[in-house]
C-alpha cells in the first residue's frame, strides 16, 4: 500500500514510454525534441565544470577525500555516483558503496518537514509555517531536531530544505514545502535549516534548482518534454537563485536539480546552471544530484557538472537500465568521459561525507521506506530479493514534540480580531464546525504520502510529507480545555444547531496542494481545480455559521494564499487565524492561541489577494498537454507583494501581516554605516587549488564482475561483462562549446555563495519595540530596502532583506532589535558586468522597518538619519 501510488505513477510513466512497438532509449533523441525558447532566454554552454575543493573551509575534508579517492577502483568510484535503482534498498534513494574505505551505500531520504514513510518520527510543521514564525532560532532548532531524527534512522543525506518553488504561482503545488514567497525569507529559512541539519552530521540537500514553479508538466516523458522555465539573468539572480546562494554560503553539502528545463536546457544537464552558476559563481563545494528520474543522458550530464544520479534508473525504471553505473564505467574506458571529471564527481561526494563526520559512528539505515513490517524484502524492486530485518522501529523523536508545538504555535497568524473576540474564555459556550477540526476517519496515515484531504490539514501531499506519529486534532485539544464545546465535524452546516447570543462558532476550513504524482479531488499537485478557494465548500460553511452566530472565529489550515472575500467582511466573522500547516501538534498549538495562553505572533509569508485576477497573468498555471510549454517569467522581479506594490493593488492582507493580542510601539530608529560601499564589490581572490589525480584510463579489470558475485536482478552495478575489450574510441560528439580549458574565475564568485565581500555588513538599523498593550507577546520587525529612486534599474519599491523577532515582552517591556544589511542586500545584478552593483554606491538608499510591507513604522536614509513614519 505504502508506495502504491508512486508505483502506479511509475508504471504509467513506463507505459507512456513504451507506447510504441519499439522501446526507445529515453535519451539524446528526446532531447533534440525541444521547442524554441523565446529570444533573450539562453542557456549558453559552460565547460569544463569547475572542480571542488578550493575553498579553505573544505580543505581538510577534501584532503581526506583525496586520500581515499586516490586509492579507489573505477568500480568504487562509479558506485558512489550512481543510485542502485528505485526500490533497491531501504531509502528513497541510495548509492552503491566503497566498503574498503568504510563508505557504505549512502542513504538519501525525504523530506523537508521530517522523515518520510517511516515510524517513530516527528511530523514537524511544514516550511510555510516555519517561514510564518519569522524566527531564526526556531528555523535552526527545527533543522537540528530533524537532523537528529534522520541520523537516528541512518539517513546520510536529508532531501531538504526546499526553496524552489519560491511561490511565484500562488496555485503551485509545492510552495508550502518552502518558507514563503520572498527570496530573503526563503534564504534565511534554508540557511538556518541547513546549519541545524548539518550540525548533527547529516548532509542537507537544497532543492530544486531552479524554476520548478508549477507541478503539472514538470517532468520530461516520451510524449512531452518538461516545461522550460524561461528566466532572465537579473530575475534569476535577484529572486530565484538568492536562497540557493545563501544555502551554499551556509555550507550545504548537496543540491538537487529541478525536473524542468531552464531557458531551454534540462536542469539536470544544464552546464550554465550547474557549472557556470552553481559551481563557479556560487563556489558550491558539495555534489549535485538529479531529482528522481530526471537523469536524461550519460556522458552529457556528467560533462555538464552532474555528480549523482538518483535513484539511478535510466530510461525505463525498474529494469536495471541506467545512464551511469556500467555505462559510466564504459564511458571512462572508451575515453569519452575524462577520468578527471569522474574523480571530481566522487571527491565532491566523499568530501561532505568526511566534512560532516560520517566516517565516525554514523548509523546504517534501520528502517524501510517501503513497509512497516519488521521483516521484508531487502530490495523490493528486484525480481528475486533476499529477505531480512528491514525495520527496527528506532524511536528518534526525543522530545521534539515540544518544539513541533512551539513552531506551530509561533506560526499562527491572526488576521482579524474585531471586538477582541479572541482569546476565548475557558467557560464560554463553543460550537465547532468543519471536518478540518477532526481526524481522518480511516486513520491518520491512511493516505499514501498524505494524498487525500480528510480531517485537519497538517501538511500538503507528496514526497514532502511524513507519517504522523500521533495527531492532536483541534477537536481533541478543545475538548481537553472546554467543557462547553459542541462539535459538528462535518462540512455541511448542520440543520438543528442552537445558537445562543453569546455562543462562539469556530469554523475550521482548509486548502490543500501537493506533488504531481498524486491527484487529490481533481488537483494534480497544483490547485488546478480548487483555485484559491477553500476546499469542501468552506466558504459556504463559514457563511452559514456567520448567518446563525454573531461571534465567529475562522481557523484556516492552508498551503498558501486563499481568497476570502465572500466572508471576510461579514460582521459576525470577528476573528480569523491562519494556522498554516502545523504537523502533529495541530490541536495543541491552536488552542494555545485560541484560549490566550500565548499571543499570536506569526506573520504572513505571502500576500493574500482580494481576487486571483489581482496577480499578473504570467503566474497562472499553464495547461498545455502537447509540445513543450514555454513558461516565461515575464513578470520578472514582480512576484507576490513586489507585484501588488507595482500595480498599485491593495491586497486583502499584506505580506508580513499579523496581529497580536497586545500592541507594540516602534520607536527610536537608528542607523549606522559599517562598511562604506563602492558601486561594485572589491575584486575577489583567485580560486585556490583543487585536488588533482593522475588521469590515466584505468584497466578494464577494475570494473569486471567480481568472481562468484551474487547479482540481484535489476540492481544497478558499475560492472561490465567484458571491460577489457573496451578501448579508447575517439570521436565522441562533445556538446557545442565543450572545452577542457578552465574558464576565468567569474568576478561575482570567490567563496561559497559568491564574492565574500557581498556579505560585508554595510549598515545596521536598530529599532526599539515596546509592548504597549495588556498581554505578553512577541513582535517582528521587518526591514525592507528601497533602492535609490533614480536608479537605472527598475526594481521593486520595497524588498524584505532582514527581520528579527523580540523575546516575549511583558506589558510595558521593550527590546531593541538590531538588523544587519549586507552589500548584497542593497545590490542589483548587473547583467552586463555579471556582478552585483550597489546603485549609486548606496547613496539614496532607504530602509523601512515595519510590521508588514503595508505597515511601515520608521524609515532611515543611508548617510542621513532615521525617523518614524507611521
Ligand atoms: C521530488 C523530490 C524528492 C524526490 C525523492 C521527487 O519527486 O520532486 O523533492 O526529494 O522525489 O522522493
């Protein structure tokens, strides 16, 4: 049952690939079959791919990796680069091993909110909730707690965090896995998560690079090539790449490429993206993997900079065919792929393994992502598989339920609270409506990968979901507190409900989305059918409650923006809480807020529009079942609030908005110039030296099948039948622009993330926040940068670049929040110079501090002074 949907999806994928009488390899022919990308969107060749190991922070790890890789046979090297095949081990992906050096098969497992498809794990709040906390420490703490759990289960490589999609399309299926529709918020969320995860020794994977802003048509198949996300250079740098750059700066060990093409070249073999931007300009030192089944070619992808194929399968999954494995061995022996490239691929994989200490006491996988039985098939995808103990049910939860509750609570965003209806009194009479207050009657984990919307919505669906170890529903939690609550866990408003004049109706509603391999209620990942509306006629339920009761609280669990115009202004709808996607502690976190044990302190990580038509047309879902979709990001930098401001459209609620039970005053804004700016950053240092190896083609015997080897059918091996017969064969058709001559160092590079001078603190801004209300609470200060208005670069008026959250302030208490603004924060991407430029060397810059992008309290002008603006 566990993976049925995935297997069905795979089989249908397979069916589409073998629909003609001839089974065609899914490779080069297919890639020729691309549509023309519009002019101005180009992905020029970038060769050779830069080697890893030249950054000082990675020196020691690379030295260790070099010592080991120098002694590896060709088979061992190939093993580490290639997955062993779908369902060929306990994890969602695993590489082969190099046991002589203590390197086991590396286990890769989803996902961004916790361990997928296992037991005794924590189902943390999703990324979108974490973004809504605007709390850097909680972002880190969640990363660390997840890292502990992944390590405890023996996972080497955590497949998270997700920062692509960024949330360009409000209906896109997987926005909720990330932290919100703003690059800086995504960047901080990702960097803190990565630092937390990697502090436990687990390698984090930032994904999906880049432009996977819609689920439908994301994957190339035999009838249709994946869409091409056509992104101009400036937009790429200032929006979509921004969080990836911060992830690299945070030292992330792995990057997963997207399924889609970028500017007409498949992400998993896009040399400009992988080699030019990620490895050269951003100085990425770890390894680059495909998304699952996004591997499209053998030599070409390796030349373009790909380091790991996941899950290893080639054109036809579950047949043992692969573009790498034995094929990679051949390509080395016949001289088409330079050994230098393979050596770099392996070194990039082994270096993070050493850097994060996985050579010392790192557990082997003790779970199976495919069954919950103790015993089972060791290779569930094999024709004949040995059996053994596959699940040891290791409890890795520790006390993480506490953190899960805190994050869920801190994310809850109060949008409306007329007459201070909230918090509720403990003895008030409550009438609770909506299936979203209850549980899934079939069981909390009954739908594979959460591919249904029943009961309280704790997360979206797909590979980014996790099993709930338990679920506290809102119904359970309200029952624990209130003796006077009546529950109507149905989405139809009941006929005979009594409404006393002081009764409070609490209506639970939701909006779901997920990953494309599952369709839920007509939504293939994206909210294609549901649009931005509440699911299950939630609007009607709220209206019915508002007709009958004069005090209505609406609680929304949602993956992203919804439209709420039908009911938001109804006089009896007094309070609205966005509880986002809270995970296992859904109920306790919402009652913590409803009954006033804590003041709400979450803020919206996206804009809520009045109508879907308020967004630019270019961010609508594209539906085109034939030919390659050209998804051109023609709105450029103007997504989410950046668009609303430019188009002068007042949204229903601004990005960053969120009320509290108390009130805050922002006073005493102050600014310091720390590092005077020049227009362009100081020149970078040249790259250091990367490890090198002898480049002689190894003897074929290194990849001959070992004697008496017990082959598992369909398992992907590096071995070949008669490798000694393979001789160097000139004439490989290298791609246009291919060269082995290293490119000059890109001027925007220089260290992990880019030129280190980009992170020089240029200014600090501080503000005093005082609790002026009657309850304790936490405030968030958001800092928006306004570039000089006369700048020649059309730029969104305001862009979030920093934020800080106070501790819990008692009434009357104050705290001074200090925010650092880096050179990069005030720069635009100069597409001609290929560098970051601070227009006017920072002259005329303004820094706005507020509680949302629509509620600015103070402004500081660079070189001048600050003043209150509210
Ligand atoms: C998803 C990835 C995920 C992978 C492995 C893919 O379909 O896009 O995010 O990590 O599967 O499950």
